[in-house]
C-alpha cells in the first residue's frame, strides 16, 4: 500500500491546530492506517478530497494514489472513479443532464451501469463532408446513480475518446446520445471545465483502457 501518497493526500485535510471536533485531520487518517483499516481510510479520503476538488482542483498524483490503493484493495468501482478523475484532471470536465429515451421508443430495453462502463456515441454538432452527423465516442459516468434505466434521468460526466473534438462545447448546448443510429437519450451540457494545461500522452489507465 502506498502509505506516503495516502498521507500526502490526507495533508489536504484540516490542520490539527485549527480543527474542530467535527473535522477530519491527517492524524485521523493515520490512526485508521495504523489499524490497517484500509477501506475506511480510502473511503474517507475519496469523500473529503472530492469535496475539496469542487473548489480547488487536486494534482493528478492524488487521484493516482487513490487509484493504486483501490486496486490493491480490489475495490473496482473506487479504482474506476479515481482513474476517471485522473482523466478529468488531464483533459477537463464535461457534465450534462441526460434523459434516456423510454424503453418503448428506444433500442435499449435494459439498465446499464453508471460507473463508466458504457461508451456510447454522441451528436455534438460535428458534421461529415456530406453533411451527416459525425458522431463522437465518449464514456459516461452517472453521478450518484449506480445504474440507469431506459427513460431515466441523471447528471452525467463524459470522457471523450478524442477530447480535441469536443472543444467547442458550451453550457446550455443540447447533445444527443446514440448506441446505434437511433436516439438513445438527450442531454443538456451544464458544466465545462477546461484543463489548466494542455494534456500530454496519458500515463495511467483511461476510461477507454478498461
């Protein structure tokens, strides 16, 4: 287990000298580690670092450390989420409100996992030389939604296979989801966060390497 990296991540928590009785500090994390309560430690860090990341983006190394720890504990969903956050740190964040087509009007009749497994195509406004929609692939992670059923609705995060094709996207833009040429869902972009620096070749698993 990469204890130094986990403690480095824990250092982002509330300092001991200013902590209240309800705050979680690096000493609390260390106490769990010394008792070999790895799953508790990892879950705690995931939750607290995610809250901090909403205000101040975290360095790639923190998410890599959590991904490594989750893989060693065989926590597949936690590992997948940490790798997803690695991808977003490098390429930016795309969030959208997605409504799936009802089962009686769609090809899909069954639910699918919300944990980045599905990699549908999206009509994001690009066109082929002949004027047809130029569909682009992006994996999908549904926030706080273990699975999505036909007709369901959720806020989703998208990880494009080719991020450069998505640079024109803006909040409020309507895009459509396709598992084939038929309409699988309609989404409204609600948040775009560009990466702070240009992404280089990935040095960790992406949503497309699983």
